[in-house]
C-alpha cells in the first residue's frame, strides 16, 4: 500500500512541477493538469493552497450535475415543473456560493489581491455608513471587512461580479461579458421573488430543455471566471513561486 501511496504522491508532484513550468504564458485552461480536479489523481495540498478556487469550481460542476440528475429522475412526474423551477433557482445559488468562496479564499491566501481590492471595495457600504471607526474596531482591519463583505455580498448581481473581478484581478478580471447570463439571472429572480411571474405578468414555465440550456450557460460563465482567477494567480504569484512574499500571512 505504501508503494501505491508513494506513486500517487509522485504523480501529484509531477503535475505541480509541470504546472509551475507553464509560466503563465501558454497553457490549456481546461486541462486536468491545469485545474487540478476531476482526475483519478487527487490534487496535492500545494495545488489546493495555490489555486483554492479550482476546488470550488470542481464542487460547482458536481453539484450542477446532481441538479440535472434530480431533474431527469422527475421528468415523468406531474410535479416536474416544480422540480425544474427549484433546480433552476438552486443552480444560481450554487453559482453565487462558488464566486463568494473563491474570492474569499484568494483574498485570504494572497495579500496582493486583498490590497488591490481594498482601494475601492466597500462591501454593503460599511465604511460609508460607519466610517473608518468600523475599520479600526474590526478584528481583521480593512482586510477583514473585505473578506466579510465578500462572504456576504450578493453575486447574482452580475455588475457586482464584473466590478469586483476588475478590481481584484486587474487585467485578468477585465472585459467580462455578463450578457449571456443576464436572462438566466432575471428568470431566477422571477421564480424566487415573483412565484414564476415576470414584471409584465407573463408566467414562466420552466421546461427541462430550458433548465439544461441555462445550466450550461452557468457552467460556461463559471469556467470563464475560473480561468480569469487562475490567470491572475499565475501572473501575480509565479514571481515568488506562489509560496512566499505574495501570499497573505
């Protein structure tokens, strides 16, 4: 058993060495080597520490697939559209959690991300409302408030997603196209807050094809964000080997 364990550890180390050798210039963002999950070989501790958002991305994919499985299993029942609507709404909740958890992890792990975002980010208007006294009283200071804000912010507001990514990740976070997902967010809002009725009074009938199509849009958008976060880590972290001065204490 120890020989198998040593073999697996060796494969993980080889993968991490290959990842570091990529240098952040030319790489395949979708490859198992790059994203560290979804293979028979578990990601190493070093990989998870350097790219914590990848684990949350892998979890999101698994959870979205679970949602689709539940929808398929109920496709012959009379209450199938209730299931479809619940699955539709929950898919956005999972998407929000993925963004929040990833940003908190990266802000915690890398000081440069937290420093950059604190220059303009005021979660929930905390500083504007309570002034810098709130910062001084906070146990974690300004960084602590940012991390708290990221964990509570509402990331189904795509403009917030675009703004935060642009602030935190500089070039890698710019140019996000929120257009394809805006209709998905609006439909989710109608389901959750209007009982499936739009502002014009139209009833939203969630069919399986719609659910499948829009969950695919969520996957694509989440993958784009994952690639941007990893690119930012590569650009910001490889100069110090992803392990030293750039990482938060």
